[in-house]
């Protein structure tokens, strides 16, 4: 059976959201496991490895087709600079203001910058 047939089956399956949830959870478990065992570089690699993005693109393709994949990929580029700012704030802030405050500040910066980037680049609302 061709891969496209598997995608079509997955898109029509009523259990697809459970499968999506389990796959996303597996990635989260791997990241947490390696980070908790002092293997931060492997944890970060798994997080930034485009496995979840590949899976997401395949799911979007199965659910909505090529046009939806193109829109998703374009949107990823819009949110990349705000995400980099978020990571930098958490990285630099954790030792200075604590993990919770740096996460909060990072998320706030991500949301504000995402809104501004999207408004400037597309003129659309979030």
C-alpha cells in the first residue's frame, strides 16, 4: 500500500486524534526523559528535529491538502523570530529571574511579537 493511502486512511479514521495525541506525547516523553537524565543536548535536538513538524505537515496534508500545507509552512516562518526571542529570554532569564518568571516573560514576548509580525506581514488577525 502506498504512503498516500495510509494518509488517506488516517484522515478518515475516527481514532486519528488519539493517534496524533500519542505521537505528540511520545516526543514529549523522550524530550523529558533525556533532559531529566542530564542529556540536554539530545533533548534539545529531539525538540528541534523536525519530526513533529513532519508529522504535522503529513496530517495537515491528509486533512486539508497541499494548500493547507503551504499556509502552515508560511505561518511557521512568521512565528520563527518570535520563537527565537522566547528561547533567548528563557535561556538568559532562568539564572537571573528564575524559570517561572523567565517562561512567563518569554511567552509574553512570543505572543506580542507574534501578533506584531503577523500584523506587519499579513495584515490578518491571530
